[in-house]
C-alpha cells in the first residue's frame, strides 16, 4: 500500500510568501502522476515535502495511510531521483547504488544481489566499478534510478530527471521510465515542465501555478478541457490560440465574432454557451483545429501569413487576424502546405473542440466535454457521478465545478 | 612569431623578478660567511652554514616547534572551521551578522590583541609553551578557515545531502559520509593555507614564546647579533624555512586552486 495523500498541504516561508498553497490530492497506489508547471510554481517544493526534505507548514501528509508530516526522510522509505542526479562523486556506481541499503543495515550479500539485479535491469553491469565522473549523462541518470530501485521504496519521486539529457536520449528514457513503472508497479510522482513528458508518461497530470494545483486529470482530458487560459496555453506547443472576441446571437444560433473573423458556435455547445450571449469572451482554438481545406461545418477565416515553420512531419503557419487589434495565431497544417509570407490565405476552423473563456477570470465557460478523439459529446451525467470520478483535488478546485457540471 | 617572442620575454622577466631574490638567498646560503657579500657569481660553495645553524644555534629545535605549532593549530582549528563553515553555508545560522562578526576579528591589527593575549596567557601559564601557541594560532586562523570552507560547502549541491537523507542517513550522517569526503580537497586547501599562515607568523611567536619554544621566524630574527646580521646563516635558515611550504604547495597545488575556486564556480 503506497498511496500518497496530501491533505490541504501548504508551505509558508518566513518572508510570508507561499511556496505551496492548500494542495489537496490523493495519489493512488501504483499510480504514475505528473506535477507540471512553469519554473517556481511549487512543483519541486511539493515533491520535497512528500520526501520530507521540506517542512510542511500546515496540512497533513499520509503515505500508505500513515501520517508522515513530522517523520524524517529516512523513515519514509521514499526514493528521490534529482535533476542533478546527486550521485555521490567519491563513490563507485556500486557504492552509490548500495548506499541506501547499507544505511539500513542490509546484509552485504543481499546488497550485492540487489545491485546486480538493478544493474542488469538498467544495463549498468559493465560500469559498476566506475566513478560517476567517468559516466555519460544517460548512464548517470540510470545510476540515479538504480540507486532508487535497489531500495525497493514505497514510491519514487522524480524531480525533472530527464531535463539534463539531449532530445533523443530524453525520448528513450521517457519510454524506459514508463516501462519501469509497469514492471515495478510502484507509485511514481514525476515533476517536469516538459509538456511532452506530461502528456505521454503519466496516468494523471497535476498542473500547478503560483503554488496552487489548478487542474488535475488524465492527460487527454486536461488537454481537451483546460480549466483556464493558463492551462490551455501551457499544455501544448504551439499553445492554444486565444482570440479576444464577442459572443453574439444570430437567429437560433450563436456566433463568436472577433476583429476579422466570425466563427459559428456548433450546435452541441449552443445550450451551454447561450447564457454568455452578448458578452465579451476569449475564443480558444487549438492549432490542429485550423485546416487548409474546407469540410462541412467548418468556418472560413482569413489570415495574413507571418511565418511558416516546416517541421518535416507538418508545417506550422503563424498568421495574423484582424486589423485594428491584430492577433497572431498558429495552425498545424500538412507538410505539403506552403504559402508566401505576407499572403492572405483562407483557413477553415473546426469549431467542435472550441473553448470560450471569461476574459475577467480567464476561466473556461462550462460546456459539454468532448469524448477523447474529438468525436462525440459526453453528455452531462448525474451531478454526483463526474465529481466522484474526478480526483479529490480537482473536485475542490474553483474550476472543477465547471468540469463536474459538464 | 614576434608576438610569441615578446610574450615569452615578458614571462621570463616576470619569473626573474620573482625568482632572483630567492636564488640569491640560496646562493648566499651556500657561501662562506666572509664571502657572502662578494659580487662574484659563485666564489665558493659550502654547507657550513647549514651545519652551523643546527650546531651553534637552536634552529633545529625552533624548526620542530614550528612544525608542531603549525600542524597542531590546523588540527585543532579545522574541525571547528568545518562545522561552522558548514552551518553558515547551509543554514541561516546567525545570519549576515554572524558571518561579518567572524570576519571582523580579522580586521583588528594583531598588535592590538597581542598584549591582552599575553596577559591572559601569563595568568593561565600558557606563555613560553607550545600549547599556548597552538591555541592562539588555532584561534587566529579560525575565521580565515571558516570563510574558505564556507565558500567550499556552498559549492557542494544540497541535492547530495538530500539524496543521502532519503537514502536513510541522518543529517549528521549525510555530513559525515557525503559532505566531508566530497569536501576533502577544500579542507586540505584550507589546512595548507592555515599551515602557511602559522608557519610565517612572527609577532605572537615573539611575544608568547621563550628560548625553548621559539618558532622559525623568531629563530631567524635572533640571528641578528651585536656583531651584525649573519647573512649566510640567515640565508640557510630562510632556505630551510621555505622548504616545507614549497613541498606542501607542490603536492596540494591543485587542491588549493580547486578549493579557492570551487565556491565561485557553480
């Protein structure tokens, strides 16, 4: 049993500033959870509080049902992999991996066996007698993981362990970590500011900002239904296009009008957005929902091409809409699409996954949730059902009610 | 090519400026006393000055005293310096004021405290004793060593200690098993610098020591007699006095460089 419960946990510094504020989250036994957020958002501090390396100012922390708020790190049986790997430079790989077991008085033969097993698992067997300085970045990273694995901890806490690796090695290690999680079945909390890691590795993403956990959910759910403009922009590259607009009624329908564009609201969202008719809104469109070819139901807009980024697999068009207050938007188009800089070109908006945000609060206006894949609509269930399916933190978040209602 | 010649000429000149006095001292130490002011390059060569230094003066005893006092004061001061430096580096121990207060003791001219120290030591019966000198040098070197080691500890990532603590070590265990071994170069550098400071110190040794406990600088000063300075003998003494510093610096050079730069390069 290795669940981790953060019960309204806060970290208040002597200066009066909050490092972490009222985080309320339950991480299930064997779950792979990602803490995602920009630098200084409190994600590493939260991780260190779980490890016992930072004191908790208020709230309670339970691991496996036992309160460990005032328990020192050595008695929590948690393993941490640091961004710097924190390998002991004066010890060999073997000594690094065996240090934790030695501290716990494990017999030498058992230590040797566990080191051998972990080294085999991670491909470190040839390097056991080397010092960390004689290893490459990827090897050091694996030693740090091995040091954690041999101890057989109740949970692994990973503090941006991939951020010092090059892009290719990072992609490989991402996959390795996911496989390792499947094989070990232990709870993993992984801190990162990399959206790709967040989207591909975890069972759930917890997005943090200014010390608060602002949205918790499955990666695709969070991607499809961000609670506010911050999450909407943070979770992808290029980020969601946010266009200041006005929601107006036209006959039976609704149209989002901005400087130079008019996007009819699809029928599936009309009822949800109807109360906001006549108000200023922010229209949120993902770059992949802008297309170069028309299909039934798509809305036509015109953009002035500012830049074309050819990524090989696709082309990113950066364009400008509007004249009085021009807004730059990005569109993911096919790799065959080209357009000269400065040209005026049409794009076609698939408005089904659209979002509207309140410009004052920046929070999403509630609407039915799309099924993963963008096809059908998940109909509102009984009020209790979605709330129960949400993690505790999400259900207590200000924006969670919007999700729950949908 | 011309640039390289100019550069090397400049370097040779700089080396000459630094090394010539030392080479002159070595030369004089090998000349008979009557020829010590000769203008010839090497009018003779003898080891008589070295022999005389050990047979007709207490230089050998002073040499041993200096070694005992310098090594002893470093051994006494280093553990305190390491613990205080670590506390300053890792925690908010006494804040900026504490750090400044430690440094402030170095700002007093030694002559201002030598007489109070003499008075206290006389009451405590520590004058004319090596123990007294070890204590006073340990105290004098402590602020300097604390600052050197503080910089060194600040350069050691706190992640290492956190990793040790999550691996099952106590805070003390993390310091003892991880921080201390990792900082050995810094501690060695601090130790050598403390040794050099003590080895060269003159004022306190002059006031607090007696004939039996005089250190090398005091012994060298005593070679100035009513008949004048015995320059050849003094030179031999200087050559021997410089010897341990040269050996120590040679072996611990890289530690000194690393120790002095570790804290600033992150």
